[in-house]
C-alpha cells in the first residue's frame, strides 16, 4: 500500500503547486516523476519497486491500453479521414527513419550490436502525446496537428510491438515469436476485435427499449474493459484493439455528455501519473549508470536530432504550416509504450537486457523532462497570429 499512499500524496502536492507550475517549465508529469525518483530505492527507499515484479509490467500495460482507448475515443472516423494522409507519412516514413536512426547511433555510441541496437530503436520508435497535453488538448492549436499527434501515437505503439517481439526472438528469448502468421494474427485480431465489440454494442443500443436507457459513459467504459479482457483471452494485440475500439466507439456509440468525458479523462490521467510514479522509482543511480556516457548521448541525439529530422523529412511538401511541422517534429515523446516494451526486454534475460533497458529508461526519462516542460511554451508560441500568417506559411502539396 506504500505505492498508493505515495501516489495520493504526490497528486496532492502536484495539485497544490499546479497554479505556479502552469507558469513555469514544470508540469504535473515531471513533478510525479521526480517524486518517484526521490521515494524509490535509489534515494529514500520508501517505495520497494522492482522491475521484475509482475505488477509493474501489468500496471504499465493496463495504463497503455487506457491511454490508447482514450486517445482513440477522441478520434471518430470522420476525423481520421481528415488525418489519414498526414498519419501515413508519420507511420510509413518517420517511424522507420526514427528506428533506424536510433539504432545507428546505438551501434556507434554503445557496445550493442546491430540486432540489439535495432531492438532499442524499435522500443523507442513509438511516440506518446501524454507529455504534450497542453498542445494536444488546446483548442487554439490547429485540429489537424492535434489529430496527427494522437493518430500517430495511437497506431505506432501496436506497429512497433511485432518488431520488438521478432528482435527478442532473434536473441532467443521466450517473449518473442518470429512466426509471421502468429504476429499477423495478433495485429489483425486486435483491429478486428476493436471494431467488432463496439459495433455489437451499437447494434444493441438500437433495440427498442434499450437505446433510450443506455448510459453513454457506462457504455464506453464497459466497451473498453471488454475489449481489453477479450484481447487477452484470444491473444490479440490489446494495444491495437484498444485504439481501434476507441475510434469505433466514438463513431458508433452514443456520445457521452461533456461532464462524463471529463471524468473519464481525469481517471485516465490518474492512471498515467501512477505509471509515471512507478517508472520514476525504477530510475536508480545504478540503472542510469549502466547506460554509460554513450547511452546518455544517444538519448539526447534521439530526442533533439533523430525524431525531428525524421518528421521534417516525412512532412516535406505536406500542407502543414511551418510552425505545425516544427511542433510535430519536436513532440515525439517516449512514454508508456516504450516503458512496456522496455520491461519486456528486461524480463527477457537477453544477454544485454540490462544495458538495453538502461538506455531505454534514460531516453524515456529525458523525454518526460523536456517534452512535458515545453508543451505550454510551444502551445503559446503557436497560438499568436496563427490565423494571420497561416497563408504565408503554407507550402503547397
């Protein structure tokens, strides 16, 4: 229960200083992360959090599913159509370029070989807009940019997973299966499940006597839980299932009142922050030292060079404005997907699992620090005069 008490106290402190933090580079995510570091085994030792504990992996996986379902629920199919072209650029071009760029740096800067470096690149390729909340959730920011970041982060988590599993299998670890039929079945099964369950629920709401009594908020909650449980039972990809389920639910199910949506978002945010607290407790000096100087340099270059360059290349000739391109290039936060996949690497007992996880942890921690601290300034930078200079900043295509 120590983790529950610490989480409650961390939230109270974050709430009390939120007014001050909103005017500074500080953020709730960063404050909770620092609380986890301080209370964990590396400093005060009040929280006994061990990466091999089953509940740690379960917590991060469940939290990731919640995040994906919530993100998908904010993207009905009508909005997905508007973002499909930009999302395709991010997924087909930017994501592979990011993975290969990080892997190349890992080979140059660490002792990892190409197979191990590609594994690190695959784990760090997914993005997470949670730490750019002020940008993604700000109405003044162009909707296409917010939808792009949400769509990219929602889909690339599931796309990175089979790559991670195949690379783990090449290292002879039990988590990975190199059978392409199995991996394809998991991905396709996740998407089909995410579409089918909400569609069946929507059909039930059209039965006379049920539709008028259906609670939209409860329907969405039940649908999300059912998708996760069924995905685990049938061995479908729960992350793709969650995102597809969120999109389908938003498109087919009755819309929840704004107050109910706000409650769901608050609960989701609480789950995310709990995972951040646990992750912070894992960041001991010993773990960070295992990354070596090369791992730290890799983390800096991955965030400040590889991701921005990959996105800017993928968005050439797009209709995004210059500011939108720069914002999309900068906000490639490494978050819950990287934590979950990193734990798979650590639990695999692969030859270099400890070093691989250390490099991953350094990059995720640095990402939380820089991205959650710059979302508000970037949002303010994008808001003034956007409408006025939008036409002059557009590049054809």
